C-alpha cells in the first residue's frame, strides 16, 4: 500500500471520529510520514488556531505495517482532542480518550488501568558508531567516542586519564 493510500485511510478514520465526536475533535489537520523519526512513532503539533499536524514514522510503518501505524495515529488524535482542552501531557484524560479511540501506548504509560492499549512493538534504539579514538601517551590506555572531543575539553589540563592521571592534553586523537 502506498503512502497516499495509507494517508487516505487515516483521513477516513479521522472523518469518522469527527462525525462521532462533533466539534470536540474537528479541526484543520495535515497528515504526513517523516523519515527523520528514528525512535519516535509519531507526533501531533498545533501549528495555528484550530490547525494541527500529525507526523508518523516511516520506519515504524515499514517495520510493523498499517495496523501499528493506525494505532499510533489514533494515539495522536487523542493528543489533538486533549490539546483542544489545554491538556498537554499523558494525563488520565489522555489515557481514557486514547483507549476510547483505540490508540496504543507504551506499557509504562498505560499502567494497569489501560493495559489493553499497551503496545509491545517498539522501534529499537540504535547506538551511534564510534568514530574517534583517544589514547593516553603515558599508559597507552584508550577509549572511543562517537563525537569528537571539543578543543575546550581536549586541551583542559584538569581532565586526566583515569589510569595514570595524565592530562588529556597529552592524548593522541585519531579518526577510526
């Protein structure tokens, strides 16, 4: 199923909820997929007066399919409902509405009251690749980092090797 077909199905879900709920949820809504979300399933933002944008993770859609994206969309619609009532957190109102809309929540957020809404499908977190290696010139102890040490930290005489207490100014820096 293409992105456009998926968005059309999600728009239909939104239209059905508007018919059922009336003004409580009705607003100008844009729906899109974001390839930038790596660990987030989706988000709902207010972009104007009665204007909202829901973005969903393309990675989540590719990994788990339409059913998971639909539940995430319903979760974001619950946020939209709560935003209109100036409730911006995962409060009891949000949990009740999310459960009523058929949305998903993580197990910790759902708690025992709403555990039927808890999802077990998550996007795994990925670690950044180590790109920099620092070696102490005195004891040859080394460690790796994903990001390069700033000059302020690297040239600070108070920062020392954990083994021989040699200042970091005497370390060798190399790109892996």
